[in-house]
């Protein structure tokens, strides 16, 4: 609670200072001439944007060729989390520092490949992370996205992507929520968000597609227990107001947490060993963007964990101000899974969230979100304590 109070006081101080101070606190309130001496962050920003002028002046130098069609950003973020359940509450935080690199490779015949590299050093502080973290206070290098998309194969009709990419399934594939508080259904529904592998992707006359095969291990690459994922999404073009997509996934995914959750629904768990879970999914996702800055999203998923039926649904409504610098959103998730009849049949859960994101310019983003478990049906109708959590994140990119 003390951490939350400190975060709130800092936010109020920063916001009020920008309103009442004669000398504006943040660079976005300064003219270009006033920003020349804005300190260390400005100097780093200039170097990331423009590089070394002496080397770039030589068009045959490696620096000059690499800087061409390059965007490189340093991304800093801090996230505070306050969970509450059964009368107990605590606090934790996550710190991120990483690079966001986007490079288009070209020759005399045009563009032929696009590189995206997003390595992030991530530190947990009293927070439970994904399975590749070794404890609640661990740090890891997280490869959010790390791939090359070769775009001159069959024009724009077929490209080949190699590396670490978001599993092409559902709303996450066209939206990409990396680094934000919002999330689609990947973590809970699939058990893997991004993976190492290869995809075929492209644009046809009225449709887009991406189909791939990947390792099934997520952030790290290893072959223990032979995990794998085959997944794909086919949808209408993302530039339309009304967008529909269909997806599929089949694989054995390395996720010990998901496998332990599966075991809770079995009378006899002796035949389930290892760390991988067999999963199949088919999905339908829908987006509708109204003329006013309002967007509606929905995703419906059906499939199996081993031989057990699963049905998961997500609905989200986003509302923006006219400049789209502020976004308010609410998201509702329904998860259900069939257990052995002797254990009470279906288990289900509904949770809802409401959030806000403010992006005054391309550098800063402040986000807040409150998540509440609405209802839950557990095995044998056991009593359930519903939980909630409040999350706030401040992010700066330069």
C-alpha cells in the first residue's frame, strides 16, 4: 500500500507540475530550441535517432547503410501491482528496460526483409511471472519479438518469417499488446504468447494470413519432451472497419503451470507426467471500429486439453478521445473447462477489468487497470474466494 501511495503522489505531482509551473517539466511542452539542452535523455534520444554525424556522412560506411530505414528505441517501464484476495493484500512490481529495433533492408530493387528485435531485461519484485522465471524475485532477458521477415518471395502474397514471433492466433496477432497492461487470450487460452519458429505470411486481394510451426517453449528454445506448436490465422484486411478472423492451434506446449491446472481435474493423475500439455484450439475473432473513436473486440475459442473440452471467450470495448491520446477500455473474460464427472463436471470463471491509458506523445504512456473476479465455479462446488488486483504502469520510450 505504501508503494501505491508513493506512485500516486508522484503521478499527481508530475501532472500538477505540468499545469502550474512556468517552466514546463516535460520536453513535449518545450519548443525545439528549448529542447536542445534537455539533459542526458535528450542526448541519448538524438544519438538513437541520428547516430554519429561524422560516420553517417560517408554513404559507403557500414554505419550509414545500417542507419538507412532504421528505427531504434530504448524502452523503460515500471509496473506496480496490488492484489487482494480473502481479506489479504500485498504489493509487487516489475521493471523493464529494453530495445525496440525495427530495420528495413533494401537494395536497388526495393525492400527485401524487415528485422524486429525487442530484447528486454525484466526484473520481478514479489510477483509471480511466467514459468521461465525462477521465483518471484528473479530477472530474465525476455525476447518479446526477435525475427526477420523476408518480404521478397512472391511479392506481398507470401513472406517467410524466421525467429521469435507472436503465435499467429486470435486477436493478439493483429493487435500486439506487448508492453501494455491489456492482454488478449494467449496466456490463459494457449499457454504460450510468443515462440521460436518459422511462418508463412502475406496479403491476398481481400485477406491476410499467417501460418507457422514453432518450438512450443515460449521465451527459451529447447527440445526437452519434444514440444511443438502449429498455428495459423486467416482474416480480412486490418485496414477495414469490420474485421473477421479464424484461427487454429495444435501442439504440445511446455507449460508446467497449465499442466498442473489440468491435473486438478483428474481423479487419477498417475498417467500424466512431464511438463507439456496437449492442446487444440479453433477460434473466431471479430473487430468493429465505429466512425467515432470506439472499437469493439470479441474472441471465441473452443478446443481440448488432452481429451478435455475447453471453451474460452473474451469481449472488449475501447473508447478514445478525439485525438486518441486517452483510451478507456473494459474487458470481460469467460473461461470454462470440463473435468471428470466424479469431480463435478465443468469448472468456469468470469472476470472483468476496466482500464485507462494516457499517451500525451510518442515518448510517455501512463496506464492503470483494475481487474475483478466476478464468479467462479470450482470442483465439487467448493467455496471460492474471489480476488482482484490494481495495476499501474509508467512507460518512457526514447
